[in-house]
C-alpha cells in the first residue's frame, strides 16, 4: 500500500482561518509534498508548517520520519517520535535539514492510526 497525501491549510495573514475537518491517520502513514504550490508565495516550507494532532482515546506515538541526505543534512539526528496524549497536540515547525526526503516529502506515521485525526497548517511567508 502507499502513503496518503496530507492536505496543508494555509493560514490567512491578519485574518481568520477556518478549522479544516482533519484527516484520520492511516496504517501506511501520510506524506506532505513540499513541492506543491498554488501560487508563487504558497510554497510549503517545513520551517513554516506545523501539525495539529487530535488523539481520541489513549496516548499515541506520532512519528515524523528523518529525511534523507541529501537534501536533509541533519537527517542523522533521527525521527521525531512524539507521545501525543488525549486531546490536541501541536508538532512543529520542522527543520527541513532534518526531515526533508530526497523527493521533497516528509513522512508521518501513527502508532494507532484510527485513534488520530491530523491537520497540517502553513504559516504564510508574508507575516
């Protein structure tokens, strides 16, 4: 099976941003493609991105996978494994030198996928 793309919601500078519905964790994990953009200022820089992880019933480990060298010059630091308790946890922003893979993606895995709803947010560069 293959990873599923996780949509990234751009926050509105100096305004209101609606809460997206979120995506349930998947057994094969998610990926975020940093090469995707809709406008010239809409690139997905890891340093300007964070995840909201909502856990339903029991603490669940969420792993943001270490990148590949190159381009991830600090990939040797390893994965980020966050024990997310019941409720909402925020992960990130993320260092591209640690998490970026050769294809421009980052990978996210879940210990108990059905227990997790995740949302990815992008902070615009113009704020």
